[in-house]
């Protein structure tokens, strides 16, 4: 079986290579190809990924290429994790957004639509190549942000073979297991909503719902992503939210924190990645000098992890970080994709969390509306669980954001500036009177990558 990763020169490539290589024998993966159109990033991070894979599975055929066609040819599964425009363009659109007094976040906020303007056409090109050259019944797992918007747009454009994947829900479960001293996989969750706007209907241990116990555990607000929320607030609400719901619960606070921050998240990431790449370039061959490259990688990625959502929330992670290339791992977004493979190959139905059409999962969403759900995976694909008695607050937030995502999908597919403005006006985190100005700014920022008409 061949797996293709498009965006294989990204800074997370070593993580992907670790997960894929460690699962290669168990899942029958005999070939992995990492593709990236940036030759220098492929040389630096792709070669680190290649060495990581070799350490875990020396028998695995692992190649690097600048050709997407070559990567998808004969592939059974394709993972997309691309960033057209790079970190610099992300920084520009976040600056343009905060200048208008609007939350500047690349998935839930207005800036997410600007990012989607670049990623959607690129993802469509990959999907077309996959239709021509990948194996029949291939699947694409998209990790490219904003996952919710672009997965909806891809589905609307006829690319129904694409699933959106995100490691946030599984990462939250993993943090709960570590907090409680449980072995991996002990907890099960029922999740519904949208990407970066999902809710845990329940978290169970051996069939018992322990949601209330988690919410009442002080350690959850110190050692998990629930640290972004006041304990009393979540106990009152009675459910566990995805960490990105911080922006919807406390938008004024998030905006104030961003406005007073010396640098926004995009600028921090841009500077960290640039400094890391500079050091790795000086090192030279990251495959041959892998140990030294790992030290550089761990230093900068650790700084990135510590700063996760810290500017917006005022909460900084307090933990040291080191990339161990050979320790057992099933997590991350590669782990989500591999879970799908594992279920399909087992010949039995299995449960996981994916972004896909709702197909009746929630009464207030159309069957074609893409959301993030606990699903049952069969040989024919993913079928979302059905969710009833959804709290009014959750239903309202999901419904508001889904209207925005559907309007954003239309704007992306029609490449219309007026449709962009109409979509932005529907985003609950965007003041309606800022929508047209932001749409104009985003059209200019994205002009090198895609043309929009009136």
C-alpha cells in the first residue's frame, strides 16, 4: 500500500513520518512519498522525516519528490497538509484583520477565510490529480486549515472522497487519559459539531460517563486544554468544549488579548520557523546530521507548543518538549488517518472522529453540511452517529457558524468578492460593518494565488 503526503516539507513532517513508519508493517504500508513544491523545505524537513522513518522501519520505501503527480500515482490514501503562501502570508492576513478590530485567527476567525482562498484551489488541483492517477477507491485526508471550510467546499465541488481530519478531539482525550493515569485508548467520546467548534456529548470509561468528574477535577484546568476556560463556567455549562470554543465564549477577551499582544500567533510562528530553518540550513544535511537537527527542531517546536493559544487566552503551557523519534506513537493527525485505515483493513466496523457530511447526525444541519462527528467507519465510508437533545447554546453556535461555512464555500467556488463579504458578515466573530473591508483586503493579499471577480 502506498501513502502520499502532500506538504511533506512542512515543519510537522517528522511527526507524520514517525506515525506512518511505526504503523507500516501492521497496516501493510510498503511505500510512503512526501511531496512538497518547496525544494528547500523538502530538503530540510523532508529529510528529517525520511531519517525518522528509517529509524522506525528501515524496510519501508520512503521517497521525497517535488511532483504531486508522482506522489499520488498509485496511492491508496493521500494526506494533504499544505500552506500556500507560507507563514509570511498568514502573518499579513492576521495583521490586516486585527487592524480592523476583528479577531485574527486562521481557522475560526475572519483570517481563516483568507487562508481558504489559497488552500481551496490548491486542494482541488490535488484532488483532480488523485482522480487521474491514484488507485480506485482512494481517500484524501485533509489536515489543511481551515479544515471545516475547505472540506465543505471540496464536498460541494464534488470531491466527496475527502475527509477532514484534526487531532484536537483525540488530543483532548489523550490529555484526559494522562491526567487520570489511564492507558491509551481507555476513554471513549461522543463528539459533534464543526471543526474547531465541537462538543463532547460524553466521555466514558468502561461504559460509565465521567464527563462530570472531568469537569470537576482541578487537574483538568492545569494539565489539559480546559485550562483556557474558567472551571466554574464549564461546570455550569455541563459539557466539555473543544479548546477553540474559547473564541466563541469570550470573544471580547480574545480580541483584547490580541490587540495588546506585541506579536500575533502568525508572526510568532513565522519567526520561529524562519529561525529554525536558518539553523538547519547552516547544518546542511539533516539526514546525515540527524541528531543535531533533532536538537534544533525540538528547541523551536517546543517554543511553538508552549505559545499555543497563549496570546489569545493569557494561558501559557508549562511543560518541556522533546521530539523522540522512536518512542511509541499513535497520536497526531497521522494517527487519525491511520485509525481509518486500521478499521477498513480489519473488515469490521469501527469508531473514530472525522469531518464529513452530517447525513442526519443533527436535526438542525442539512445532510450535506460537513461537520466534525464521532462516526462509524465501514468498508463504504464514514457514517456519523446521531445526536439528540443537543443543548440550545451548542445548537445555536453550530448553526450560526455553519451558515458562515456554507456561504464561505460558495464564495470559494464562485471566486466572488461580494460573496466573500456576504460570508464574512455571517461569521459571529466578525462585525458586519467590517465584512466588505476585510473582503477587499483578502482579495489583495491572495492576488498572487487566485483571482476574484466582483
